[in-house]
């Protein structure tokens, strides 16, 4: 029934192959349209899948595995080249291809003058294909294949500007950090194969409840190793340091990676493997704890950053913490709902930032901006909508998804007051840094008088307006998301109503916005005074708690020192010395042997006679 689901993967793959193999023959303008059309086709097919699943009764909405052929069949082990079409994979298809399509269209304008225009769109298509492989995999093997392909595509896109050293270093850093996660995924896959004799989701998830008791050591180890991959891909503590550096790539890359695709893979993994995680309450508690700590940690850093893209990047890390809090509490549909709304408003904010950067001649320091509202009215209004949604302003999409998580952090079975307090505190910080950014960039007077800002072309503002619409209205889809995904998660999530706690959350959000307005809209030197009074704290936050420096001191420098030592003692004085000595000894021996090579025939004849005499003596007397 869902065999055409393969087209969701095949379409962007064909786009990547055509642009990679025939890019030189394809006109520049056509190349961009080819890339957009292939992703647009994937989005259209995803909508058809959505319609077909939606008309089915919930008990029939489980979907199924679509196998193309059996790849490995050895003994009792079988591995099919197959995809899983169910509500969760279709839900992710819609987000990845839908938001991905708008980012592709936006890139037509943003990357218009880039000399590597065709290569950029080829990489974008590869990224979409890789993410579709990841979310449609029917087993852990192809999950890891998609996981690795996403890492490769992100490396290529973050380091797209190859002549920019910081971009190359950022790409390398992202690749290395994600490889750490890949190792965890591989270990988990081997443990799953050893335990269940299969890598198929269906067989593993059906067998797991009958094989493990709650918090069985084996299921805890499997889920913890899976969690290493999830935390690395979704930039959670302590594997988060690659995410802000990934801003060195083109802005559409930042929007694609940090809104709807790569960073959401970890949340998707936990949701997909919820059967295993529910058997390990210990791991679930770890997920929720790390998630809320990461949300708070990243929020504090975002409050003092001055690079427009880094503020939004740390916001992404913080919002991912909310998603992990939700799935860690067992509220999987809440986590996926926030994943969806976040994809809309965070893609909107990143693309809005790209519009600003494009207008300001690649300037990214918000201290050099200001007063852009009149010059960029569409970007101004859409960025305001994105900021309101991120801050959880009432009736925006972010309000509904974030409020559901905050209520669950206190009222759910695994919730507690500490989770709720940190969630509320982070919500206040989110509102503050969202509008600190908005007010600094768009309000007041220009701080760069010689700049000539202008509105972006329709290819850039069109996607902004569409994403703004969804960022504003998608909150009404909360109950639909819960109902649509209920066959996957085994039922509906409980929605908690608590007027008192909801009022506190709303007031904290308003307080964050009001504080930002008083500090950045009212002319005064309050900000400078606060920075001076809180200088030690400001320095810690501005330098991101010195985590990179700590890693450099504890890991990078010792590894480099060991490498230098091994190169000197092991390579040069060990291996090289041993190899060189072979040549030296041969040369020394050859000096003595060469005495016998005089070139005079009579000497050779004498040597032969002497040799014969020795042989005869040996035979005669010995």
C-alpha cells in the first residue's frame, strides 16, 4: 500500500546524483530548480502518505515495512533493504522535506552569487536524502547508515566554504563529536544483535518486553549506548560543543541542520526506540535530567552572545533540552509536538537572521545592527513572530508545545518540582534573550551609519512568510499530533491542566520580554552597568563556561603531547631507527664483502681454488 514511500528517498538522491555528475552541463539557474523540485516532490509524496494514514482507523494506522529485497540471509539472521512507513516516519518526512523545501527555495536567493552554487544544492539534496534514510529505516543497521550519512552531509555543508579556515575547523569538530556518538550507536547495535539475534525494529520491540524486567542491566546498557548517539547528534551535554561552531557554514545550512533535521535525530531516536527506553526507567531519568540541565545551560549562554546566529544556535540547544525532558518523562508525543513547532519557528529565525546578514553585507555582530525595522519590514514582522513563538507567547505554536512540556515536568509520574523550576527559569531566559536579540537588531537607531540595509528578494521573504504562518498557528495541531502518533506510542499522552502553574509560566515569559524591553529599548546605560557589576559571571557565560578550553586542556593538549612523544620516540627513534639500521648494517657488511670483489681474474681463480681446498679438507677429515 505504501510502496511509493520509496520516492521520498529516491527523489532527493536523484537530485544529488544529477547535480554531482552533470552539474557542469546544467545551467546555474536550472540546478537550483532541480534541487528544489526533487525535495518538493518528496514533500508531496509525504503529504499523500499522511492522507492515506489519516483516513485509517487508529488500530489500522500502524503502517508497515516496505522491503525492496533481502540483502543478507545467513542462518537465522536476515537483513532486508527496507523502509518503515508508519505515523512517526511520515511525521518526520513532513518536517524534513517540508521545512527542507522552504530552505531550498530560500537558498536560491541567499546563495545566488556564490561561485559554488551547484555544489551547495547537491549537498543540500544529499542531506535531505540522508535524513530521510535515517527516519525511514526499518532496522538498526540502516538507522546507523542514515546516521553516518547525515554526519557526512553536515561535514560537507558546515565546511562548504573551503577557503574559510574557521568553517573547515568547525566541520572537522562537528564530524569528530558526532563520530563519538556513532561509536555508541555501533556498540548498542552489536548488543542488540547479540541479545535478540536481529536488528529489525519489529522483532526487537516485540521481543523486548518479554525478555527484560524493568532496569535490567542489559537494557540499561543498550539504551545508554543509544543515548550517546542521541546526545552527540542533538548537541546535549557534554557532547554539545560542535553546534555553535557549525554557524560557520552558510545560514541556510544552519537553518537546515538546527531546525528540522540533524539535531532532531536524537529526539527521534528516543521516540522510535521508546519500547526499549520504557524498560529502563533509569535511562529515562538520565534523559530528562540531562535535557533540562542542557536547556538551562544553553539558555544562560544565549543571553550574552553577540553573534546573531550563535544566539539562535544556543537557543536550539536549549529547546532540544526541552524535547529530551519530554521524552525522558515518557511524554513522547509532547516531545515530537515541540520538535514540529520548533522546526517552524527556529527555521524562521535562522532564515530571518540570514536575511539580516545578507542585507548587512555579511555582518553578524548584533552590536553593529539596529533600526532595521523600516528597511526590512517583512523580515521584521516574520522575525517578531518567530521570537514570540520561541518565547512561548500565548497562542503562538511555541506556547502550546512548551506549556505541555512544562506542565508534564511537574505533574507526570516522573516529574518533580526541580524539573519544573528549571523549565520555568529557562522559559524566562528564553523570552529574555529572544527579545534582546529582536530589540537590538530591529529597534532603535542604526549603529552602522554607512550600512545600507534593504529587504531581501521574494525567494527569501516568501519562505519567511510561510514559516511565520506555521510558527503562529501550528499550536492548534497539538491534539492532532498526539492522536496521529498514538498508534506508535501505544496510546494518548495525558494532558495536564493546572491554571496556577500555567499562569506562572505565562507571567515568567512576559517578565523576560519586559526585562529585555527595559534594558534594550529604554535609552540608558543599564546594560553597561550590569555588565560591569556582573563582569565575572558575564565572562563565564560569554566564554561558554570555558568548556572548549577545558576540553582543550584535558583532552586535546594531552593527546597532542602523547602524539608528539610517540612520533619522536616511537616513529623517529623507534620504527625509523630500526629501518635505517637495516640499511646501515648492510652497508657496513658490504664494505668487508666488497674486498673480495677486486675485479682481477687471478684473485677470483685463487679464491675458487682456496674454496675447493677447504671443501675437500672438510669432506676428507670431517
